[in-house]
C-alpha cells in the first residue's frame, strides 16, 4: 500500500508544490523585451507558418492548453497578458503543441487517437475498480475489467510524456534562437518547463503504481 499509493501521492504533492512555487517566482521576473504571452504565442505561430490557430484567454490559473480539435491555444489570464518569464515559457510550450499538430507529430497523433476511448474509460473505471475489489473473490472478472480500463488511462499518461517533452524542446529552441528570452532569462525558462514536465512524469509513475496495486489484489485473490 505504501509503495503503490502513499509514496507516489507524496511525490505528486511535492512536485506540484515545487512547480507552483516556480510559477509564482518566475511570474515576478519581467521579460526584458516586455512582450506578453499572447504576443509571443502569435509570433511563434507565424514563424512556423501557422495561421489557422487562434489564441484565446481562458479563466483560471494553470489552465493553459492547446485544443487540437478547435485549433486554439488557450492561455490563462496571467500568461495571456503577462510579460514575465513564466508567461514566455508557458505560451511557447502551448504553441509547441500547435507546431506538433501542424507537422503531424506521431506521438501527438497517437495520443489524440486514444482520447475518445480513454474518456469513456475514465468515467467508469473508479466505480468498477471499487466494486471489483470488494467482490474480487466472487466476481474476479469485474476487477479484471477495471484493471484493463485503468491500464488504458495509464497508457495515456505514459504517451503524454514524449508529447510534453517535445513541446518544451520546441519552445526552448525557438525562444533561444529568436532571442525572446535573454541569456540570463533562459535558465529560468528552462527550469519552469522542467518542473512542468515533472508533474506529468509523477502522474505517469503514480498511474503505473496504482495499476500494479490493483493487479496485486487480483493476483492475490482466493479462487
């Protein structure tokens, strides 16, 4: 229980706390060029020959994401209007996903293809697993079904990793090449994206650990 649940949960809390602290820290560091996140996103899209993606301001904090279906780069208010290191890092990262989409990046296409299945699985998996654990000796097939559904969500969290790493790589390369961030600003930008990526790594580890936990329960049932 400790290995499978408690440790990954504690690690997740720590990484989430570190990432949020980095966001707070780097949001206080203004860019020398005074560009907003929205302006940086627009410039990166143009530089990559992308003219059919809209940049929108979204409500909430850390709600930044790219929507491949609607072709929108959605930036939280502080990133959209911000002129900070974190605004530059996050906006460029999200445009990195738009670039992946435009160039047909294989891992993004693969992740997008499994979204419908994962969405359905995630709606029912927790209930099936919960009931399956309590009835494992009488109806082991139910827990097995829950494990299969949870495995789909785990696979999704794993294939998300290369997508996120590549988007950050594209963002950092462009920010550096175009001189959007100065020499002293670049390490902070890289650090922010490193901690952002760490949240996905921990999520994948936690998902794998949870999957193993349920597998252990299934394998240890009394026939």
